[in-house]
C-alpha cells in the first residue's frame, strides 16, 4: 500500500496560515492505515491548528470530514458541501488524493498535510518498508522475489556492487544488501543459472513518459 | 585491435604491469596533475584517473586524462554510472576517444550519499557490467546501445572493470567477476588487498574457472601512511578489510611511513608470486609521491619498453 | 505566576481515580484546582481529547494510569505513556510548553502518592504563565466551530 508520513506541524501551519476556515479532509484508505491520515489524525491536526492560531490571536474555524478514498471521484463528491462552507482544504490523503481533490474543487486551494513516501508493507508494528518502485517491468521471478529496484540503493540489475560488506549496503549498516539477499534466496532455491545471467539495461520508457494509466477508455 | 593502447600491449606481451591512481584536483587548474605526472613518469605503465571518487566533485576524468597524456603518461579513464545516463556516457566516450584516450575502466560508482552533494540524484541507469558490454559493442560491431551504427571512427577502448574480492562471499564475488568478463572486460583492477590469505583463496576460485586466462587481473595495493588512516579505511571505507596483524605492525613501528611502504612492497612481492596476477595497481591515496619508491623497492623498476 | 490554574486530570478508574477517592476518605488534602475526569483506562485517552482540554483553556493536563503490569486491559497505560510523550513534543510545535502535560502511574491504594502528584503538578503549573489560549480567549477572539 501507499505509505505516507505527516509533514512537520510548522510546515502545515505555515501553508494554511492565511485561511480563516479550513476543511481537514481525512482518507480511510492507505494513509489511515499508516496511522497518519484517518479521521482521528484529522481531528488532532485540526485541534492543534486551532490552538496554534488562537495563541497567535488568529481565529481558525475547522471542519473535519473523512471519505472512504480520496482517489475516487465518487467518494470525493461527499465533501462538496463542506468545501463550499470552508473555501480551503487540508488533505490527509496521499499525493493522489490531494490531486483528485484539487481537480474536483479547482476554485479552492488544496494543501497536502502528508508526505507520500513509498509503496511498502508492514515490517513491524508501525514500521513500513519499501518493497516496490512501481517500475512497470517486474522481474521478481528472476531475483528470488526480492525487488532490487526498490531495495538496492543503486537499483542495479547485476549486483552486488563492491560496496556490499557482510551482507550490508554501503549506504548504511542498517540497510541489508539486496543483492546478498538475492544471492541467498536463489542459492537456497538452487537457481544459480539466474545469478549467472547478465541482465540487459532496463527499459525506463515505461515510467518516464508522463503519467501512466491503466485500462482503456471503456475500462 | 587496441593497438593504440600501450597498456594493453604490455599486458598482452605478458609483462607484469604497474598502474597507479591519480585523483584530479577540486579546482580548475591542471598544475597539480602535471606535477603528479612528473614524478610518476617512467615508474608506471598507466595511470587511472578517478571519476569524482566517493561522489566528491573534482575536475573531470577525461579532461585530466588529456592533461596526463600530454605529459607523456598513458591514462586510464574511470567512468561511473552514478552521474550519467547511457546517452551521456556514450557521448563522453566518443569525445574521450577523439582526444586520444584508449583505456577505460567501468564502475557502478560510490553512492552519492557519501559525497559532498548527498542531495544529488543518483543516476545508475547502467551498472558496471552493462557499461562494459555497451562499450565493447561501441568498438565491435560499432554500434550504440540502441543498435544504431556509429558513423566513421569507432571508439575501440581497452575496457576494464573493478572487482572487490573482500565484499561478501567469495563465490558471489567470483561469479560477478565472471559476469564482467563475459560482458567483455579485458582487464580487472581489484580493491586494495590487505588480506592476502583471502585474496589467495579468491585467486584459487578464479583459476579454477579459468578466468585469469580470459582477462588480465591487476591486484590493488595501498601504502598505509598512518594508523589513523588504516583504521579509517578499515572502519569507514566500504569494501575494505584490514587484518589485525597489519594494524599491529603499524602501531608498533617507529617510522610509520617507512613501515607502510615496506608493508606495501612486501605485499607486491607476494602478489607477484600468485598465479594469475598480471600486475599491481598502486592506489597511494593523497600520497602519489611515494609510488616511485615503492616501484623501485618492489624490483619493478625500470619499466619495460613497449613491445615492437 | 498563575495562582489559580485550571488543571484537568484524566484518571483511570481502576487506579488513580480510586486513589483520589481514597485520598478523600483518608482526609489527604490535594490541590483544589484539579478537576478529575474518570476514564475506564488511560489507553482510552485520545490525543484529540487532551488537545481539546488545552483548547478550552486548561493550564495543565495530567493523565494518571496504573503501574506497569497492572493495567486491567494489559497495556493501555503503556500506550497512554507513549501518547503523552508524543503529545508533549507536539505541544511545543503548537506553541504550548511540554511541561503542561504529564503522565503519572499509581495504584488504587496509593492515596498519599496521589496527593503528592497532584501537589507537585499543581506547583509546576502555578510556576508557568496562564495558558496563552485562555488569555487570547479572553481578548475576544471568536469561538471555534468544531464541526
């Protein structure tokens, strides 16, 4: 799923500082599951902003509303009345949610409360790890189910590089060398032929030519 | 073939070659490079010029190579995939060949996080193996990576790659070395060897697969100037191991620099005895001045004349 | 600096609230400025609730839960402690001193200890200026719609 983290309070406060009324829009999708974008976090952020501005002598009115997913027009529609009342939106959705809100309500400013970081899975309670770079050209069957695009710091197709030491990456001892993991996994599977093959340069065109979309017009 | 590379001719002639490494300056003047060239001349067969090593901005490797060549040295241009995509690499290589550069060392490159621009975007469009294969095809059959033919003169570089026998399992390292050779690497320069015992085991595996016959392997050495430097390299530089006995020897030495040089000379003598080692690559980091003394004391001076 | 502070204490009814009750029975005096709110478990104290106490003018808030290992719901007290830590940092960003919020742990039998905690915290809050939220509130800034 999409993993996001809260922007610093100071950054959010700065971006909304000139708006007397604000809709704080939660999303019940990925960002709620990450614990940063649900209604609960929206309530907290709204209260924090109100206190922050009150201390500075500025009145801020907030409304909090949540939708199932900000990345679908049908759900966003539920926010229309509240957007009409407030005139500005602080979104706790991912970057996609923010953009869908901005597209639907072009007459009001929409602000991101989060930084959308990566696609990952739950590694430990509260800790998410990046596992996919959305490259559109999956080769996990060749690497023992370990994504070297996402997990090798250089994303190289013929690793490991010379910076791998004790199965750790040169960027930091806390980062496992993805190619060491590939080596271990494929060795255990007895698939040495995959390790010996030279991988050709990647076709980046898949993710480099403007926004991607799926399905046809009829889809 | 690579008739224009004197370095290649010496290796093919079966000479035990000596190369050194020069880091270009962090400024726009060539004086420092020419000064280094003056004291290396006659003591080494070729000189590698690093490509913004450890991701720190320095004068370009190709430009530095042109300066060294004009001073009578045989340059080996290092090219990493960290800062350039396939378009830039191929373009730079056409330019390098046109300027008389004949030797190329392909590297993936140190991660930008360690350099002086940690916020830079790392390119890594090609890894070292893909780069080697691309450069060989630019020479023969003479085409760009996309398959389009190169017009007129083709760059026929003598192409090398690096290997770090000390990074991860030996079997994994030898397999990757084999991939580099399969991709077309004609020579290999290794990371600095301090752990001779492990290097010998590495070479047993290399010989077992006949790799030393398909490619010339130069063992890397580094003279240690101080205990602090040794500790730093052991602890901070990715992919370097320094055995405790070497540190102990340095720690007990009265004259550190002399001990470091003696150690390096001994290492070269031992490396020379290992079957399949075709030469040494001396990486005297910020201590290039010491190279002539090491070469002389290792019994590698004078350097052989070019074969006729 | 603030002789009559408003202090809200969220007290778990399995420990701190009972301790406060016992303190009353035993005639252990504790600070009269403290308004106690009984809650089933400190794990149920949402950050938004703490923030609303500050928003409505509290000068200080403390959360009092069970001793380690004694939570009726296993780990509600530990969660509360973590939340309070996080909220203290958040308060600084918002513009309130972190000292205005504290977490304490007591058992139902610790009536005297409750009195101490209450006194200690009230003294701390008296040493701080009145909540800037309340000062501004008095100056006539319009109320807040918390739709």
